């Protein structure tokens, strides 16, 4: 075998946090002389990074493991589902090794065991920003692992452990390397971004000649100095989030918050054991928008939570009407093995869940459509993600990749992927916009 022969196939499932885990593992493997195989046939071993949050994600992970076994036969499993190895072995006893979530060293050890590396440290180099699975112009920046919250429907703390924040200087240094490598947008992710640094007692560290504390506000301040788009995901509506909104109004970071509100009924939120469930979120949203009128808010919701009454569901619809969120996703409650919520109340029938989901999304779609229509005629800066024929597919400040809408720029074939472009919005539909390039 030649020096660069060991090839690892990689299947990454689940959320952006899992994607970052995959990137870290691939970076380490590449630094050790492995190459990434483009398909099952050319891989010497396949790593499947799984998701184990809800039943549908578990099924998808088990199917992916089965496909890798069928197509290749040599499979190492990692990720959230790896925390429940018996579930995997019952269906796929032939897997070579199972490791848990963010167990980077265990994955590397398993690869070494079944596919020893052949490495020349003086020749095999990786770029300083590491190996990434996203396009060159944007990157996910994970700031912590785990979560201290005890939401009744969630088993993430059991799968990934308690909150473990990365020191502020490590995060900002990584962000700087990504920007130096050409990244134009940083997407900040964690399980609870608002809680960043609480486990480290907000420990301070120097970066580029200034001291920063390991906390949400200083994170936003530091990232905002890099001159790229910075987008905040998974932010809980704690009071200290108020301090970050002025940075959005000043253009330091994107006027965008991804906040998993989950419901609008106080009684349901209490049964969900949501952090800040007693907060008046509608009043907080109104204050944020008074400071930063261009703020985009996206969120996700659960309908048909155990015990949810029709009156509580109507409370959710009324909350949504007043909140006027820009981007909304929703899913029906699905029992998760080990979740306290399974015993929170009488389970809602699938028929009622489906009906409520349809009503909720109809309301959310009408709000989205109206808010997008109000942008027609305005000049905005967008970031180009792809070129399709004569149309450039871009995103505005209010659109995160893959989960929000897009801006389709007509006659945009000569634009470059990763380029910022000023456009005039010409048309809006329920979720997306159309635009033309502004000359000059």
C-alpha cells in the first residue's frame, strides 16, 4: 500500500453540532495521513456519525448504518445514537465499533485499530482551518458541548452530558482562522448559546490584544470584530440576550436570532420544563425590535405535546399572531425513550396532532408571506450560495443556510459563490424572495 492509501468514508447525520463533530474527526484523520473516500466502494472503512434524538432520527441512523454495511461491510459508528449501543447491535451486530457523541479520541482509536495510518508528518498537512463539510464561504462554529437544561421532552443532556463551554480565546482563534481561509459567514451553534461560559464562571482570556470573558456578550463582541456575517443559533430568551441586540443594530453581528420557543402556552411550557418558561417573551421580543427593527426571529415549536388541550393550542396560535416571527418550523411531539415528557399528560392522537400541525403551519405561512412581502422594493445585501443556470441562489441577513428561505437573483450567472451582492427585492412568495442586482 502507498503512503496515502488508507481511505475513510464518512456519513454525517443530524444537526449542525454533529456536523462540526464530523469536521473535527475528519481534520484529525486527514492530519494523520488518511484520505476521505468519495463513496462506499473506495473506502477501506466507513464512519457513520449518528443522531439519536427522536425516533425518526434513530430510524434514519439505523438505516444509514445498514446501507454502509451492505455497500462496504466495515463500519464504525459514533454520535448520539452511540450512547445506546445495544439499540444498534440488536439490528446491526456486524459493526466494528460503537462510540458515543463527541468521542473524538475513541473514533480515532477505532479507525487506527481497523485501518492503521500511514503518515509522513513532514508531507501530510491540512489547512489551518481544518477539514470542513460546508461550502468554503460559510462555516459552523461550535462554542460548547452538552446542556444543563432539563427540558422534559429532551434527552440531549443524557446523550451529550452537561454544558462544557470552549474557552473564549479558543473559539475566537478558530473563528479567525476560518475567516483567514475565506469564510464569509460564521454560524454559531451549541445546545444553549445563551448559557455559554456559565460552567467556566465566565473565565477571561486575551485575544488580539484585548481581554474577553467567556460569555455570550463578549463572544458576540469578538466575532463582530472579524468583518464577516455572524449568525446566532439556539439562543434561549434569557434577560442578558438584551445586551447583544444593540450589537445587531450597529451591524456588528447579523440581526438574527434562532430561539427555540417551543410553545406559547405558559402551562405547556411549564410541563416542558423549559428554561425561562415564566418570562414574558412577547414583551422581550417587542423590546428587541424597538432596539433593532430589522431583527429576524426564527424558531421551532412542538404541537401535540402530551396533555395539550385545544385551549392551550389556541394560546399558541394567539402567541404566534402577536410575536410575528419571520421564520418558523414545527413538528409533532414524538415520544423519545427516556424522556420525562412521555408521562407529562395524555398523549394526543396522531389525527389531532396532524390537524394542529396543519393549522399552525397555515398561520405561520401567512405571517411569513406578509413579512416577506413588506420587503419588496427594498435594497439588501445578500450572500451568494450557488449558481443555477442564469439564476444566483443567495441568502439575506435573515436567512440561515438550509433551514430558511433563499433570494433568487435573476440574471445572476456571472456572480461568484461566496460573494456579497447588493440587490433590489422584486417579488416575494410564502418563504422565498426574488431580486435583481443593483448596478454600481
